[in-house]
């Protein structure tokens, strides 16, 4: 089976490629390597997959790595490239697609709305068209817990209303779900949306809380704690997330509805203060906290009901926050020891 992974230089995408390759699948990685955050981190993730920076920098150039041989290739490309993406699909003849490429970040979407439309809507439509015209069996794509908006019912269930997003990022993810439903209905190929809850772990994004907190504490700087610390998140370790994606992506799609949506998280809400304590304990340092108000587009609490994913795919997240945070900090100290 050949699988296309978009967002392959991203946090979850890198881990997914590595897992698929270790399991013997042929993988084509795609990423535009934008500068939303430090591109050096993206290139270093690719290097872990055997792809050199000098090869990955050129747009539309297919390159192979030094680790997995012809089992893994990488192309730098924008999803919205209506010339190059169809050609890639025609040449590669992939069986399945996992779309993790998107402009991320709730707060960033308030100041840079056009970027979200280009990548998350226009690019996603181009991807759907390529799946449609190239007989892709199954498209698995990243949605987000942000689609639940100000939903007060806990835990969040896929049966809950998601008609009131409070950020453009959330609206773009809800749009992805609607577009997938339309394409599954009209053109008969399977689509599965995974609503990710707060993912963390080694090689994580520098704009996420765990990275920001760890970096600030290591440098002796204060950390910004929003909503005065009265926040809860369904923090989910990246290995648990990737295990769930692989199960959905590689399982047969026969005898199931063509269109499916699942939550994918840790099935547990963790207080932000407890998360910070886990970081302090692992680092052996106390944080200086700056208590801040709630940020626009943010929500106070998230918690995933993942019973459907457990039932259909035997999904079992089992990494505790203490264990996951420790693994991240070990990676952080090693990566930034220079």
C-alpha cells in the first residue's frame, strides 16, 4: 500500500511517516515548509527521515532519503498548486491519503485570515479533487477540537452541534468536514475526519504550550498562563495520536459508512496547573507565572469522548501526562543542548 502524507515535515506528520515506514508501507511525503514557525525544526524532522535540507528546499522536486531508500520520497509543494498536485497524484498512484497539511493556530488566524483560506480551504479542495480523479480509496484528514467552539457539554461528542465556531481556524476545519461529506456522497470514496485534541510530545511545535513553557522555564523567563490558569485540556501524547491515525488509515474501508468523523484524544481533561507542575517536576525548576486573561478564539475546557474510536478501531491512548512531558523535555534538552 502506498500512502501520501501531507504535512510530512510537521509535528504529527513526521511521526506518522516514521511509524508507517517502520510498519513497511511505502510513503510519499509532501509539505510546503512555510515559515509559520522555525523552518529549521521542519528540516531537522525531515533529516530524521533521511531527507537532506539541500534536497528538500526546492519546490516540486521529488527526493529520496538515505534511510528508507525508495520506500520514502518527499516533495516540497503547496496544496493549492493546481498544476503540480494533480501531476503528483497521477505519477504516484497512491492508494490512501492522510492530510495533515494546514495552516495551524487559533490566535494566528485572527491576524492572518487569508492564509487559512488559501491552505485550509483552497488547498483542501484541490486535494479532494485529486482524490476524486485518481481513485484514492480513503482520505483521512485532520480536523480539530476547535470545531466545538463554546460547547459546554463535557466530554465533547461527535454528536454535539458544531455550528458555532469562534475562530477562522475552527471554521476552516468545520468546512473541511462538510466538503469531505459532499465528496464522499457524490463520488463514492471514503473520508474520515479526526478531530485532534491538544497533541504534545518530542519534535512538537514551538507555538504550543508545552514548548513555550519549557523554553521559558529553561531560560529563566516567566510563562504566560491564560485565563488565570483556569483551563483544562485533553492533552494527548503524539505516539497515541499516531497509533490511532495508522489504525484508521490502514484498516479496510469496506462495510462502513463512506463518511466518518471521530474524536481522537486522551479521553481525559487535565488542568493546566497540573500540566505545568509536570513540566516543573521534570525540569527540576519552578516557573514564574504571569496570569493573563482568556485570549480571543480560545476556550476554557476540552475533553474528547473517544468511545466511537475505541469501538471501531480498538484505539487505546495510554501515555500519562507525567510520562509524556518527561519524554518531551528529554528531547528538548538534547535538541537544544547546543
